[in-house]
């Protein structure tokens, strides 16, 4: 699929070029319809998505339609990023090949850390005008990139934590709102 490389660290950090490094993501998303939802408040970013749970009896003759507005409970992941800067949507799988680092370590439906991130450098340049700018705080920041079927999510954060739920989308969204407003 596409021109993505299957590298697990092909690019060298010695040349300072931006590249993607696949990270071990504990709860894989559904590749067909992960239905990601993103919430943010300037300090934290939350991601909710459908977890991949293949049906062992699936014979390929039918499609299960997921309705995120239904009262059905689904296997859902909730990711809390310690950082409020994010971009969501941007591109889908049909155009991932046009991303500047498409041939530099990216892979379909994977989670990545972007090494030598140009986006982080751009953010640092913006923030340098602040009188209390402190360069060392940026050493902790990571640029995460998650490629879904119809969207991608990029987040600049220190880290993340991920939890699994069996819930409706609506109830888990309420949980996110509670956590954002604590």
C-alpha cells in the first residue's frame, strides 16, 4: 500500500533530517473504521478510537456498520497526551504518500514519533519571543503522529497514557469532559 517504508529505524538521526519512527502502540485501532475523536483544552489532548478486535468467525461476506451515536458498547481506547498542541484530519490514507516524510519511516495504520521534528522547531521559534522562554523544556517534547484510515493525528506532548474501555462513544466522551475539567 502506498510508498511507505517498513523501516523500524532506517533513517539516521546523525543527519538531522526529519523522519518517522514506529512506536509500539499497545491498543491497535480498527483499520476500517476507527472513528477517532479528539478533544483538547490547551494543556492536554485526548483521543478516543475504536480498538481492532477481529471477528474470528468473519468469512468476508459481510460488513459490520458501527454507529458512534448508538447505545451499543464497543471496545474503545482513550489516550491522554500530556500536551495541548495538536493537528487532526489533515490527510487520509489516499494521500498519505504526499506527506513530506512519507518515505522516511512512516507506515500505514501505525503510531510514530517524528524525530528531528520540523513542527517542534517551528513551535520553538514561535515561543522564543516570550521573555521566559526556556529551551530545556522543549527537550521533553515529542511529536507523535498516528495514521488512521480517514484521518491522521499529530500531537506535541511529553508523553501519553492509554486505557481500554467497553463503552458507548457518548459515555466515553463524557469521561473525557470530566477529565479535562478537573
